[in-house]
C-alpha cells in the first residue's frame, strides 16, 4: 500500500502565500495527504512582505503556522508545521532541502497574480525553488485578498506532451491526482504552423515553405496517433482521458486550450534546471501562468547523479510564445 502523499507548503505569513492553502486542504481531504507547513526565517529579512508584516521571529511564526494547521486538520489528513529557526540567506535552498528531507511529493508555492516569477520576494523564491528543487513544484497564481482564493476542485487536468519519454514523466503523478480528484486527463500536443516555427528551424521553413507545411501536417497526424495510444493505455488503467492536437505557438495555444476547457490544473514535466528545451522552461511556465488561472504542477526529471542543491544556479531561461 502506498504511503500517503506528502505535501510541503512554504509560507511567509502573507495572504499571497496562503493561496496554496486551498490546494493543500483539498489534497488532505480527498487522499489523506500529509501536509507540512513550513516557514523559513530569513536573514536580514524585510520588515514587510506584500504590504504585510513579515514573520521575522520564531514565536510569531510558530503561532501563525499552528493556527493554520488547526484549520487544515479539520479537512482530514495529517497536518504538521515547522519553523526553520536558524535564519538563512537563501530561503529557496532551505525549502528545497526540506522537500528532499521529507521526500515531499509536491511542493506548493504561491506566486503573483500577474504570473511574474521574477518580481517581488515570493516571486523570486518561487523561481529559485523551480531551479533547484528535485521535487514536483506546484505554482499557484494567487491574489492578495484571502477571500478570493478559490477552492481547488478541477474537473479536467491538462498534460502538455511533445512525444518524448521525458514529457511522459508527468503522467504518473497526473494520473494519481486525476483518480483522487475524479478528474479527466486531457493530453495536449501543440504542433507549430509555418508562421509560428521558431529557433533554428525558422530559416529553413522560410526557404522551403511548401515542404515545411507538408512536414508539419505529417507531424500533426503522428501526434494524433501518439495521443490515441496514450489515451487507450490510460483508460485501460482506469483513468478517464482524452487527447487533442493544436496548431500554433505553444504558450498561446496551451493557454487558449486551458481556458476553453476550464482546466483546473496543468501538469508538465521539466528536464533538469531549465525545462524541456522545446517548451518547458521556467520563463515559459511563467508566461503560461500569467495567461491562465490554472495552477501549474512542474515535475522535474532529475539526473540521479546530479545535486542541484550543491550548485550555485543563477541561470536564467528563455523561450518564445
């Protein structure tokens, strides 16, 4: 029998960070998840965060987490909390270390409603956690007022794919969540059009537009066949699934597709520290988060021989819509 899902929720005391609470509560309710609330004391911390007093002292942080833990305990599951009492200079690194130590299945991190991972305290921490964390990170687009945090009850879950085994690494966790939440999986692939081809392939497409159109049409047919096989496999395992191929720019099409179907969650695999080269970089996740209200769960594919926590990672990432 599988151990309960472990969910880590880093909090800084702000209503913005509390945007992750409804998801933690829902997972505790439907699958008896073990939820751990975490506050990391920050060295030389600012006096306020998002216009609210910052939790800079251990006693107030303990009281804050204890109150939230008591409220969450009423929803089911096991709720605990911890204050990392030794102030640190790198909060994100501490969060990632706690996630590894607790073998967390999901780390819930709120970010700004605008989706900009690079702006503001918790935005920068969210970006940093994504860069170094070995565990799946669920980004929640949160608002400032606590009363506007919506309940988490997705009827459909999107899984963007690109016909690689790496991208399929998102499917086990997505399938498990679909079963618990009684949601349908929607497998989506985006094939570019002639006008949306980017990168190194653009000059060739401009030089041979007719040939490129034929190749892209063939790729669309291959994508449809690929998704059909995956859907059959998932349905055989008891997970309700459908597949869809879209044409155009990845971020724009995925955001449009998510809105059209009202997806309550997006689950995607990322490779290493910069994501799947074709689609899933941190900057692409940020742009998609900005265009949709759906939380985005990024499942890292980590080289077992690598240790991102031992590396000073300041790399950025880039991508195009």
